[in-house]
C-alpha cells in the first residue's frame, strides 16, 4: 500500500523520536461449538476442553455457556509469533470439537438458534451470575462471542491512562471487527448484533474517564450497590485487567478470518505505543461527549465498514473507511516502531477487497440462500488458519 501524505509524515516523525520499548500483546478468542448436522449451538464444551487441555493447558478455558470455548495466547511482542499461536489454538480446538461431532465457529452470534435453552457452565461464579442476573438472560437463547485484546502495561495507572486515550478510536476498531449480522435465524440489520446483545450485562459500554483513585472509588461503589458480582464484571470497552498487568480492549466480535484478529491486535498495540508519550507526559485525554461516543459505537454496530461511521471530532457521518485511514495514520508511529506498518497496511488493503466478516456472512447467504451455508463458511474459515 502506498503511504498517504499524512501517514508518510507520521512515519517520518516516528523515525526521529527515541525508540519506545516494544509493548507485549495477547488475545482471548471465544468460539461457538455447533452440531455438525443441525449447525445449532451444542453444549459440549466441557468434553472439548478436556480433549484440548493436554496440548493447550490453561490456554483453553470455559465460558459462561457450555456452547462456548475460549482460547488465549501468551504475551508476546512478535506479531508473527502471536499469529502462529492463534493458529495452533484453533487447530487443536477444531480437532477436539470434531471428536464431539461439532464444528468450531468464530462468529459474534449464533447464526442458527439453539434447539433448547442454553446451559450455564458448572462453575460457582457463573452459577451465581446466572441466578443474580436471570432477568437479563431471559430465555437463555442468546450467546455472544468476543475477541479481547490485551496490551502489557506497567500497572493500573498506565492501563487507565491508555484506556482514556484509546477511547475515541474504539468505535473504529469495532467496525473493523463486525462479524455478527445473523441471530436467531434471521438477518438482524446489524453488522455486529453481538455489540447490541452484549449490552444486556451491566457496564458493557464506554468507560468513564478515570485515574487510579477514581477507578478504585467507582469499583467499590459498584460492588457495594450490588450492580456487579465482582470486579471481573467491569466490562467496559477498555479496562485495566484485574488479573494481569494489561489494558484490555473489549469491542471486537470474534472473527473467523485469523488475519482480522492479527490486524486488530497490531492496530491496538500501534495506537497504544503512539499514545504512550502523551500519557507519560500527563496530557489530558480527548473526551468526546459521552452520548456522541455511545452513538459512534451504535453506528459501528449497525454498519461495520459497509456504510458511514460517526466522526467524533465533528459529530458528522463520514464513510467508515475514512475513519480507518485516520486511525492508521494515528497508529503509524507505533506500527513503524514495531515493524508492523507494511503488514498492517497490506491487511487493510485486503479487508477493503473482502469486506468485514459481516459482509462475508451476508454474501454467503446471498450465494447459497441457506443459513447452513453461512455456518459452514464460518467453520471453514475458522479452520483455515
């Protein structure tokens, strides 16, 4: 991809700055298990996890419903190493799923509805959540799968500072990741229905602007109020992890195309690296009006990249790809520092041609006229890594 003038300028500036320590990154991917014949969600995760653990150990984990499995990568500074690990995780899980007569599918929502109410995983915490939040779960017939990207930080203060500065870029990342147009056997009209369904849970929304002291006060207040079961239920779109020293970005649908995940991780790390000098100097973060930020996320959920996004600087609708180009220019110094700029530019060029996961799901339905074909295409692409 030929560099635009603003992008080229950003890279030239990056090359004149002192080298920034390379940040580590890690990815959590949530997958659906679907029955090989019905293509409906199948609650066989406990057996699939048991089969995968000899090879993946603690990197394969249970999720809230028994139709889901999660795989995690180890922290790494190498984009190539991260991709290799993502591919290995998928290969192991695909084989384990096949042993239970299932397909492994990376989609933000289930294309074909479950044949019976979903079962909550046998885990003390999940069982408490299912009891306390039963009204939110309704008929237990909706499941969502996300991809969460972690960037290594020095501690909670740095995680919060980066979360604050990353916030305006998160709707654009959400657009890139849109991969859930179908739910309950119909086209929902959204590119990311997961983004809508997930907001049933408390705190699934943009984070408030916080420092370490105000974060602690708010976290304690949420727990005292009974709104949350524990701190791990702080589901903001960007948050400090409660378990590891990272800032966690939680806006992405899981994607069947592994290179979309690689692209997202590289962009998040590139942005974080480019923003670090500002956070280290204590520069105030951009703070778009909360209602406008929320509207930008809803716009991203509705259209993905196949339509307009919301420009937070002007409040106007602009082509979503204009916002992607702006994000790339902002992240360019960090991408260049990691040696990822050329690869990311190539992956974005590819995405312009192929469309988002949501666009490809709809294309599969138009071509074949059957939701089964959508599921089978997702399973093939998930396995192709």
